[in-house]
């Protein structure tokens, strides 16, 4: 204890000047230590000598601190939600809606389709929805494309039929994605089609991009036509004849893009 002159006084509870010392070891599980109580009459006498004040000075010396190692490496499996959903589609458990696509029947889950597509949500749960047991008729779509559409809805990835980079399949799948409001699938199809642009496919791809407002895909097609001396070869394809009939205004965009590239090329030559 410390007296009113800030000097260390004898400890009344022990009756001598020996400090109370205790060393906490690594095995200690308590933050306190056994207390020796002071007699009340001794404390009263100490307070009388120090204007009824009591000050206890504690000195704590840390020689070495140690924290227990709690860093444990736990292996967390990767997310597998879409794999589980894909397996649920293949197993057919809990299916509650059937689609008829050109005579081919596909079974699915209303809630999954509704959650992934705003169009399916309106068709299956909107005011005009029908909860009958009859299959939902899907017109103007190939069964393979609808199967690929369902695969994306459940697995969030392109179907296996797209691994071969078949341009026609990707075009039809983009149309289906646009039809059902699947923006991510639409973007994936655009990216695949951009990689597969060539003389034989650029015209049909450009027509598709124009009809479905795919600006990035359209620009990629125009740049392919303008940056290479391939226009004459493209004009001989059936796709170009279809392009002129379905999107006649696009011919002006082609001419403008070619003129822009030629001016740029001329400027580079004069540098």
C-alpha cells in the first residue's frame, strides 16, 4: 500500500515489507490469484493514518507472453449449388411442369425457372398462367436449343453442344436467351460468336446482332468486314443475301465502317 506521502508502507495483512509476488505460468487458466484478506481493525488504523484514503500500487512485469495457436486450416469445398440443381433436373425429382417442344417433352421445376427467367416467371406464375397438367407448348424452337436453355438455367453454363463452337447452334441459343430474358446466357453466346466470326458466318451473325440489339457483336462483325479485304467474298454467301433482305439499313453501317478503316489506314501510311 502507498501512504499519503506516496511512500510504500508495510502491508498490514502481512505485517512486513515483503511484496506479494506471483508468477503466472503457461498452465494457468485463471486471471486472478489467491487473496490474503486484511483484518478490519488493521485497515481502519491504516486509513486513520492516511486521511481515510487507500491506494494500492500493483506492478505487473511481463517477461514473455504467449497466445495459443488457434490458426487451423479447414478445407472448404467449392460451391456446388448449380451442380446440385443440374442433378435435380436430370433426376427429375419434384418436377411440376412439362414443356412440349416439337413433340419432345421436357420436365422441369416451376420455381427454378421462375427464379432464373422473368419470362418464365410471368408465364408460370403471372395472371395469365395456367396450372393445368397439360404440357406447355413451346413454338418456333428446336428441341436441342430448348434443352440447352434448360441446362443453362440449372447449371449456369453453356451446354455441351456448344463445345464444338457450332455457329448456328450459338445463334439459335442467343435468340432463345433473348426470348426468355437470360442476359448472362445472351452475353456468353455473344462472346462465343465473336470468336467464331469468319467469311461464311459474319453476314448471318451481323443480321442476328442487328435484330437482337447486340451492339458489341455487331461492332465485331463490322470490324471484321472492314479490316480485311473480304467484302467481295462475303457478298457471295447466302448469309449476305439474307442480310440485305432482312436488314437493308445495315449496308450503310458496313460502308461507313469500311470508309473509316480506309481513312485510318491512309493516315498511318503518311506518318
